[in-house]
C-alpha cells in the first residue's frame, strides 16, 4: 500500500471472495470497537459509508449496530450520497 496503510483503523485483506459472514465478523469484532474507541478518545462520531455490495447485508449490519449501541442512518433509495449527508448533517462540504 505504499506507506498509506499507517492510518488505517481496522484493515482487512481478503485474498479470496468476500462473504457476508466474513465481512460481518470483521465489522462487529474489528471495525465497530475501533470506531467506538476513536469516538471516546476524540468526542467525535464516526461515519461509515457502505456501497451496495452483495455481502453488505444491511439488515444484519443494522442488527450488529443496534447490539453495539451505535447510531445509524440510511440513505433513501435512489438518494445520492451527497443528498443523504446534507440531509443528515445539514451542510455541504468542499
């Protein structure tokens, strides 16, 4: 990764096909704890943006988020990421 990996929070390298089970395990056991620690240390919330890859089973991820007492918000179907973030945060950014 040419030196860019030093700031990664919870890296995952998958040499084969990504599965929902693998992604959800990583999401719950690696990513969420790291983000929770970051929020506690900085006092700032974290934002996770997911695409619509088949292994991103949103219902299962929402259940994991709820079990970990984290907040979540979803884009409305066909809403662009910019529209969703502006609607959520109320501001545009450059």
